[in-house]
C-alpha cells in the first residue's frame, strides 16, 4: 500500500445502506458523494421515482448531468419534453428550468445525478424555495461545505525565479494534500502582470488553515520550498462563498 497521500478518506458507497431523503410526491433521494464524505469538486447521488411520480420544476446554479439507470423517464427542459430510456443521459447548463418524471404508471424509475460543483444549489421555480444540494443530505456526518473557506494567496515573484517557484509549489502539493481539511489546490499565473501568481486552497474550516496547517512542520517545509523566490511578502486572506452564479 502506498504512503498516505491525502487527508480525505476513500469511500465505497452502497445506496441501499445509506440514508435517503424523501423529496415528496413519490421521489426519494440518496446522496452519494457529498462534501461530508470527501467531495472536492462535484456531488452525485440517486433519486428514485415511484410509478407516475415527478418532482417540481427547478433550476441549479451549476451544470447538472443526469443518467436514467432504471426504467423510463420524461425530462422537461425549459418546456421541451423528451422521453428517456435506461442509460440516456442529460446535460443541463446552470439556471435552466427543468424536472424529471417517471414515464411509467407501473414501474419505478431511478436517475443518477451529478452536479459540477460542491456549491450547487436548487431553486424551485414555483415557490422560489432555495437551498444547497449538500444541505439536503440525510446523513449529517462529516464536515459541512458551508463552513469551508478558500485561502487566496497572491505572490510577487522575483524576475527569473518563476520556474523555480512553480516547481516549488509542485513539490509542496503533497504537503497540502495531506493536511487535515485541505480539499483543492490551484495555482494560476497572471497574464497581465509579470511575476504575479494566485494560489487558491479550499479548507474545511478557518482553524484547519490557521491552526492545523500554519502551526505544522508541513508549513515550514512549504516556506522553505518557495520563500527565496518572493519579491515581496505574500498577501493571504481567507474567503467564504457568497455566490456561485453558473
């Protein structure tokens, strides 16, 4: 077995053994990969529809893909209705009204859904009811996505040290990935200002960054890898999500 790579657990998820949420109208959802179970960039799960049942028209703030995995369905995408058979798959961009129905009055229907962000939300078209998809999980174990923060660090790098800095960040990836509460890491380079880099890291909580990582040996090793490249002190702040528009 390889050495520990990440602080996030691997999972084998069996829908029959997981809690389900009653969506009403004969529809029941089983969230699978949730933030609490380690999701970093997407959410997925299944929804079962009793014969003849459907869910209300709604929108999401991120793209969604749905596959029919049992039975036959009808999908209504902004008023255009399409019949779907098993394994037919939809892709609906953000903010487009849609809903699914069981096309059969005798057999159940099940879909497997995937959202393109852990910050996915649902807004019901008729009532305006709004909520995070991850907040609908019947299983409240694990950290909550609402408490997560994004570390935004801006670096000004000495001229000629860009490649060394980029290599240092690559070497530091395992240090961050093993840190408790670290979910994602992205480094971007400015195309308008030479030597400017933006590092974004998602943490489960403020304390995971300020206490767990900043006071660890890994933080010292991280600084050793890149600090000689700095032309100025990095500008670091922690951000909470306000809006994901699409």
